[in-house]
C-alpha cells in the first residue's frame, strides 16, 4: 500500500505556491473611516468593530478612525467609509454633502442607518436607501452585535471585494465571517476538483493513480486555506513560523478525511457522490480545527470534530448532486470556460 501524504507533507507542498505573495496581499494597507454627525453612534460602532476573536492581533496603524461630517476627508484606494446616519433623524443634509464628495473620489462607501431598534416604521426608512446610489446600505443597531453581523458585515464584504483578508486581519468583528467564507470556498473548490477527477475514475484502471493525485491536490488546498485563515484571524504573518503550528493543530482533523478516503476513494464503482462528500467534509474539518485554534487558542477534540465532519458529509453530498446536475444539463463546471456560480 502506498504511503499517503499527511497534512504536514501537505504544508510542505505549499512551497510550490508563492506564500510571500499571499502574505503581502493579506498585509495590504486598509483603513476604515467612520463618519457621521455627533450622537449618531460612531464610537459605539467602532467599539463593536474592534471586539471579537483577537488571539493574535497584528501590530500597526489603528485600522479605524472617527470623523465628524465637517471634517476634511481624504480617501485612498484602500479606504472604506462607513457613513453613519441617525435613523431617527430623518433628514441628512450634512451626510449627503459628505456623500457627494466621497462619490466624486470613487470611495468605497457603506451607508449605515443606525438606531433602527428605535424606529417603528423600518420600511419607510429603508425606502430612502435609493438616495445613496453607488453605495452599499445597511440597516443596523450599533448596540446590537447581531444586527451588525447580519446587516453590516455582508455590506462591508460586498463593498471591499478582494480586501476581505486584510480587513479581517485588522477588524476582529469581521474575522469569523471571513474565515467561514474561506472554509466554504475551499470546500467547494476541493469538491469540484474531486468531481472532475471522479469522472475519469469510472475507469477502474485509472482509479488508484488518480486518487494519489487527489490526495496531493486536496491536501495542498487545505494547507493553503489554513494559512489564509490564520492571516484573517490576525496571527503572525510569517509563514515559516505559522505553518508548522498549523500542521500540528490539524493533524487530528486530517485523520477523518484520510480514514474515509481510504474506504471510499479507493473502491472503484462506488460513485462520484461519496468521493465528493469526503473531499468536502475533510476540508471542512480541517478549516474548523484551524479557525477554532486561531480564535480560541485551543484544539478541537475528537468528540467535537466527529459530529462536525458527519454534518459536513451531508453538505458534501448535496454539493456533489448539484455538480452532477450541472454536468448532466451541459452547464460549465467550476474551472471551465463560461462557468457562473
């Protein structure tokens, strides 16, 4: 029986990836300017943004600054402006003047209707959102963390595509959402890869070598996901220091995929759906183990990891069926020309 690559070897495979480029992108400068009139809730919002998982906050310039509507605001390409409105006010003359100047400078803007918990007719307030053309709009209550997670975070991520990791690295409130997205993306990528190689594995004579290749590629993708999660969580950016720690943390998580893979992936004729489900669940288990360690400084125990893995298997099966439906209907798969999610 060939010796399967373990996760530590998977991390060694990352030498084929330019990790310095990944690190530089994660450390790209970002700055969030919170702008609004006195009493709109600027300080409360800033305090909420800076609260969250922060085991390894990186040093550097504070990522947030607070400004009144009368301040001179200079934006750069890496600047995000949160324009905070007091939803109980109803009139936003000052804010519209600021907004017009920001739009002229092509700023990334999220208009935040704050204090929505004090509004009786929420819909009448939201109807005014059309006034803020070319900006994302969020209805929030800065004192309610859940409203920020549900309303503000998605708006920020839409406004700052490509800056998700550097933003999360500096702003703790964003970290869990960004790390979850990194996990979901990696799960789907590995599922799609397993699906495409699974089509070839219908040939029994190709099954063993393709599974060996799968192990290399899937493990490498898991390792890269793990490093990105650590960056988003604010851990030390130097991959030479961080990567060995990550390998130790997820060793137990990898065993779940390795065990299931040896049972399912090497048995010709079992079909694509179990193969894809295992690739999905294994990647999910690794991502969860890494995020839990980055956020809490603790390793997930086997009794906590197993139910997570089993639940992810079902999501993996659903993903496999979705990919199979696309293939049967002639729609492009991920990585193919013309693919649209």
